C-alpha cells in the first residue's frame, strides 16, 4: 500500500469518526516560541488543548514535522528522520482512553489489515485503566502488554520528576513485530528492547494531568487525547520492508543518488535522501539558509548533505537536482510545492556552490589557524579550532582532523570536541528564547471567549472587560501606574499578525484611561498591553476602546502599498517573485521576496514608478470573504508561511492585485500619497528585501533630500543639475593631489631611508628594523619595506602606522631568512592580535589591520622579542 493511500485512509477513517480534518501546519510554528520547528502534530492545537473553543472537539492531521535531535543517527538506522509526516488524531475534552485505543486498533487491524499477531503494546506502569482497556476490550494477551516507566511511557518523558510544567500524562504505544529473525534473537525480547525487532508505530498520549512546581500532578478538568503515528514507519510495515528508506517515499530519491555517486555508501545515501526532504520543506515554509536560528539548522543540513556527496565522489552541486523528485513524491498532499520547485532548487544550488567553495578553500583556513607543528600540538586547542571552523564556515570536523593528521600527525580531543558541541546546543536554546514549559502559563491565563474584532469598520467601540492580567496572574482591578493586559469582548484594535504591527490607543471609562501600547492575540482572543494613566478599571466594566486613528491610517498606507509593491515586483522581475516575509509599521514598510540577484538602479526606479502610477490612478479597494479553496482557484496570492482558516478574506485592488489578507487597508490607492523606496538589500541566499516609505514619511524624506541637494548646490556654487559633474571633477582633482602627496612622501622616505636603517639592531645575525611611521597608508608601508630590504641584508622588518584610529602593520623578511624557515605571514598572525586585528600574506611579506592604535608600540616590541627567541 503506497504512502499516499495510507495517509488518505487515516484521514478518512477519522473523518468518519467525527474528526475535523485540519491541514498540516507550517514547519515554522505560529505563535509558539517553545520550539524552532514543528516537532509533532499536537503543536498547532495548543490553544485547543488549553481550552480555546475553535468550533471542534475532535481533529485529525497529517502534519509535516522536523526534528534534529537524532541528526547523527539519520541514515544509520531504519527509521530515524529529520523531516517526517506525523499522522495524528486529537480529542479536546471529548473522548478519552477507550475510544482512542479502540479506534487505533480498529484502524490498524481492520482498515489496514495488519495481522493482530504482529502487534504489541506498552502502557505506563501505573496506568491500570489503559492496561484494562487493552486486556478486556481489545482482548490482547497479557504477555503482549508491556509496562514501561516514566522515560518511555509518560509524556513529556520523565515530566513527573524533571518537568516541564503543564499538561502531561501517560502513554500507550503500539509496536509492530518484525519477527524473531530480526534483532537480538532472545526469547525475552519485547517492545522494551532496543534491538530493532519491535518498532513503535503509534503513540497514544492520554493528557490527564497538569504538572505544577515540585512535580505535583493535578487532574485536568478536561482530559485530552494526543496521538502520533509516523507515516514513514507505517509505510514500511504496509509495504513489507524493514527500512523506511525502502518505501515509495524514498526509493526514487535513493535511485537518483545511487546513479550519481562514484563511491556509494548506503548510510550516506539514505542520509542525503532524508535530508533533501527536510531542506525542501524548510525552504517551502520560508526558512532561508543563514547563520541564525532556523536558517542555521537548514544551512547545517545542506552542508552535511553536500559533504556526504563529496565523500561519495560528487564534487559538483547535486542536491538541487533532487528538488523536482521531492515535489513529485509529495504532490498529492502538497500540490503547491510543484509551482515553487524551481525557486527552492535555486536557493539550494546557491548554498551548494558556497559550501563547495569553502571546501576548496579549506587548506587556506587551516593553514591560517595552524601555522606550524607547534601550533597544532595541543589536542584540546585543536578541538576548539576545529569546532570554530565548523560552526563559522561549516567546515566538517572530519576535514580538519584529516588535514591535521596528514600535515602534522596531530589529533583532535574527542572529549573537548563533544563538550564544545554540547555548549553550542545549550547556547542555541538560550538564544532561540526556548521556554522550559510546553505551554506558557500566560496562555492558560488568557483563555477567554473570542474577542469580536470591529476594527475593519470602526475606530471606536463600546466594550466590556472580560479579563485583566497583571504579572501573569488574573486579577479583578487595576489602578493608576499598573501595567496590565486587558481582554475585551469587542475591540477595534488590530492585533499584531500577518506582518502588520498591533494598534495603539486608549481604553476609557469616565475619567479613567488605560493607554494601549501594543496589541497581540492568542487564537482569536485579543490582548491589549498597556498601563493605567489615571483612575482604575474593574473586570466586567463597560468601557470605550479607541485606536490611534492617524497611526492606523499610516499603517494602512504601508499595507496597501505592500500589495502594490508585490504586484510591481512580479510585473517587472517575473512571476517567480513570492513574498517571504513583511513588516507593515506606521513609519515604514519592509517586504522580503524571492529573487536571485540584486536589483539594478533602473529596476528599482521602474518598480517605484509603477507603484506610484497605481497610486495616481486612484484605484478602489474591494474586500470580500470566501472559502480558502475558492480563493486559491481565483488566483489570489497567499503568503505561504501563513496558516489560513477555511473562510478567508480577499483584498482586491482593481486588476492590479488580489491577495489573501486579514490586515487593515485604505479605501483607494490615492490615499497612499507617495511611495518611495529607501533601500534594497539581501536577506539570505535567493531572498531580497525592499524597504520603503509612504505618505507623510515619504514626503518628509523628499523634503530633506531636496534641502540637502540645495545646500550642496550652494556649497559647490553650481546649479543642481550640474552637481554630479562638479563632484566628479573634484574627485579627479583629489585623486591627482593624493597621487602627488604619495609621490612626495615616497621621495622623503627614500631620502630618509638611512635614518631608518640606523635605528636597527642586530641579533643572531638578523638585522631587526622596527619603526612607527604615523600617517603612512598600507601601500606606502609596503614600498618602505621594499626599500629597506634592498638596502639591508638578512633583515626582519616591522613597520606600523596609525591613521584616524585604524592601525596598519607590515612585516617583511629578506629571502635568506625565508630560506632559513622564517615566515612573515605566520609571524603577523601571532602579533596582530595585540592591535585587535588579523592578517596574512607570503613568507617574505605580510600585512595586517587593527583598531587598537594604543597597542602599536607593544606589538612592535612583541615582534622584536619573537625574532630574538627564534631558533633557526
């Protein structure tokens, strides 16, 4: 049975059981800072698990997930993956253990017709209720029901002792038995054994407790069901193979890789086949390779895959060629992937080229770090440097280890290396703002009836205070000076979402004023963050909530202009342009889009002109609601990183733009006034960014630019249209003067060269010449070194200069000293640290720059000391 059919059978089965079929969420979790990537099917239902009423009590999904905890195991085992699909059914205070167990068993044995003799289960050791269900209702023999402890059968693992706080509960897992011919072969082998004979295919989590500080477990008022079944593992079972990599989800990928490599290694081939799925779907969901957070992980996976291919003899970009195969394999659940495969492939190709260049330059990086055998003699320090090169450039540690072994017969400390890796993982968690609790306590407190948003039609509403939150606790009253969060039954305040910032304004009751500084939301509950300026507020009070209308108008100008900008980009650059992110603020807009090179000045001018032409046409905006499927059929653009509900809002601007959008907009384009691009830049490989101004902000910028232009015209004493010509003339004259000054300084240096030589000292037959020549640039220092070397045999020269707070440093050696083993580039790398810089060069000449001129004399003395202590 093919994987597509298994997925459909699962969803249809639970649809018949009254479950709402919910589309897979993005790999980027929405409104969830506890994880970098979506790791399980339950993540998109956190608000439902916390009591939010979304209109359904049962749900089922096929969720795309990404985990990197077991990255090193991928390819080596039959069932570990980075990206995988999790089939799951969920109950939010509706059915519980009996239905979850019975339906899981029925689906596996009746729908999929897996022989009952092949299935075993585990239950939590203290969960007698689940044990009884399996024993008495399912009639499973007692020897096939294994009791396991907190680590294996409690979710989160060992939560009772170690946390985190929040919802938790016992698990019951269903295992497939591959038979006595697989694994350890012991008669005692059971699901508790890790030999590989028993593979977990379905985990049923019974969320029935709320863990509090100290490990206290309180029964939840509403018990929930959270299940997860890996599609890849289930496909292996249904297709009669042991390894997931032998299923139809991977076979075409593995075949293509095998046909392309010179030195095939099964584990590496499997790893690449796995990784390309994670790479493609990460980029599909808006994660661009970079050096930060999610982007760092995607870049790491790409580079790991590229190195695997290089190890198998493929020295040219290859991964990008697998993108169409992934798109075809996943075309049924993700048809949109096909239309984006070229863009994704381009991004992967750029990353491959970049990393292959790094690998080609590895000898340069390593030579800079390990100048000689002595610098490579400490295994712990070697581990630090190897990890630094890996973390900064992605240079595989294997490459560094091999180079050290071949060049200096040196080693890397495994213990120190593992320590560095663990420290980096811990830093990543902190920098990614990972929270300890699975559910933030603030989210519990914010559970309330959905706020009715009235801000599309009005700037002011009569509202009722539903909840008051202060310092993360629900209270009944706030007074002057208190900072708090207000939840209202009705609000005109737009909550931060879709790239648009939240509204600000006032909430008033009589003379009492609550100043709203920001507006966010959890689910459909709008949170008004601010402080009491005067008076007091009580839960249940009737109030008047009013937004800052002028600020909202400025935001609307930028939002409508963003839609026009996307249209102009697609018209001028091509239909490949797709939104990758945006910021709609009151003072500016920012738009990230897919494109593979910097925009020329001419292109930017054309884009700006086109947007302003739309503004001048005074095009009316139309807003309508429709179903998501119908909206897509009509060609409405969607930001692929967003998750849309079944009913969506379409914003149309004549025949210029049609987008799915929940934000606030203008009535017509003429209200934008002016559109002015202020910057175009790169965000990541294949992603560009445009920043722009509209309305008052754009007009103010034009006035400032006009004023500046007038001042320049006055200073230069020329008309404005001749400023550029005049500046070019003056630049030519300046270059000529600099050339003359350089020539004069060089002549003076030649005349004074004997004075520089007289200050030298001779040690062990080496003439050390060391001087600080302030005001000299790098080129003049280099010329001076050449003059000195031509005059003084066996000379080791160091010259330094300070210019406007910057330090220039050069080291020169005569050829006879180089032949005796001295290396100017090695010397300068050591001493340049004192001036806060680094450098490099040849054996006979090297240069460095720095930003600590106060240490220049110290650096000169270090050079002298280094030469004196050298043994040639």
